[in-house]
């Protein structure tokens, strides 16, 4: 079964940065759009942002606009989520999902005060 793989999660202090990667072993991101979303305990799943298959047309949730950056590199079949100025409310499991609903298990991000 096709599945995406997220990596790069971890523990970081508030104000710090992390970069998550999302790869697609054995398959391609192209020509799918890809979305990042997050799930925190006791909270609704929240979309973080999305990117068109071309790498253009990138959209962000208001809560992360200006702090997070999505990029994709179809040549190496990898999607990135650069997270800067992290805040404790950003603690969640972050997942990537292709537009055909193929997704990963997620990467835990914990932001300490």
C-alpha cells in the first residue's frame, strides 16, 4: 500500500525552528497537490497549508502564515515544511497528504515554553 513518510519532528523551544520532510517511497508526488495538516490532542484536525503539483500556488492557514514555508522538489520526490517562530500551540502530529488521499502516519512536533 502506498504511504507517505514524514520525518524531522522533535522537541523544540518556543521561538525555535524545525523542518519536516515528506517523502513518497516507490511512488511520485507529481502530479498531485499535497497538503500539510496537524492534529493535536483534544483539538480538531487543522490544515496547515497546501501546494499545487507545480510548486506554485501555495496556501497557508492564517495561524501559520509568515512563520511556515512549504516547498516541494519533484526531482527528489520530497515535500518540506519549514516551521519558524514555533509556539507551544503548534504542538501536534504533523502529516502530509496527497490529493488522492494517500497520507503518512505523521511526525510529532513538541514546542516547549
